[in-house]
């Protein structure tokens, strides 16, 4: 056999070894989060602290809410101490992808762009999002937003949904968190606001500055737990915990407690 054929064969063998080695290294790069948590006895969970009823600071200066209860439930089921890490909508995914937290439980919606960076569990909470405004402004469909000024939280799924349906003439003002978004509407800085229905209900109850009249939904997406890309064991474990909590009624109890409504029948 000619020497160059021997050389070509050796090159193919070396390439195969390199590919196999890289595959093994990729597997190591995706360190098993569950194994790490088992070793340390701690699970770091990103949660909101400015987003009632999912997470907000109470009179006792501690964070309370649906997501905090879910985080504690996860910790109990996994058998690890929960370390709560406050995040905002614009940095919660970055905290996960850079290893600052093990999972994100922060009213996180799922979309194709986010699925490129992280993985998701099954849904653990319902969360419709809508446009709100004063009763005297007639808004029924996205086309009615033309030439209107509307607030939304930067980087949120409602920001993406609103941007997709709003006419080009809509003046969309983006704020860094839900408190700032709601405050801009209450102060009359914008005509309309896009918020999750649960958030809007909470703001409506606490403030009488301006009416929150529901106009139309821009998105109806549930909340998911965010997990590191490729962490299949963690996803499977969390899905099993969610299924168990749904079956034994704990998830429904959390919905009644924080959202004043049971889980939807088709949830």
C-alpha cells in the first residue's frame, strides 16, 4: 500500500481519537449539577425580590412569594440547603450561564432564543401577560397601540411579545425591573403598560393612583425553572419534583396562596 494511504489512514484515526476526546471533554464540561449539589449540600437558586407575588421583600425584610416557596420545595425534595440569590429580569439567565447559580426560579418564561442558552423544566406556575391602561383609552387589539406610549420591562418575555405585535409607531419605553415599569405608569409617564396579570393585580391592590384596566393579552406563557444547558439529570429530577407537587396538591396550594386562584385545569 502506498505510503500516502498509510498516512491518510493514520490521519483519520487521529481525527477519530480527537473527536472522541472532545466528546468526553464536553461531557466533563457539563459537570453534573446534581452531583455537585450532593457534595456541597447547597443548591443556589436565583429568585426575584421585586416581583410580587413571585418574590418581594416583606415587613420582616425577608423575601416571600411563589418562587421562594418553590425554591424551598425544591431544596427539601433534593435534600439540600437553599441559598437564595436575588436577580432581576436582565441578569437571571447570565447568572445561570456563568455558574453563579445552579437553577433559576424567577417567573421565567420560555422562548426559542432562551432555549439556545439554557434548558427548561416543565411549567410550575401559570402567568398570562397583558396590556393595561386607563378606562378612557380604547385599546382592544395590537393595532390600537399605534402612536401610543407604553411601558414594559426590558428583556422580559412580555417585552419580546409586545415588540412583535406593536405597530412601528408605538413608543415602547423599557425599564429595568417591574417596579420601575409599574411606577412609570402610575406616575403618568406613559399611557399604557404591559405586565403580567398577577403583577398588575398586586399593583392595583396597593395603589389607587391610576386604574389598571385590562386591554388585551400579549402573551399567555407559564413559568419554568431554568437549568444549565445539557444538565439532563437536573431537568429530570426537577420535573419529577414538579409532577409530585402537582399530584399531592402542594403546587395548587401555592397557586391559591399567592395568586388567589387554583392552577388551571389544563395546566
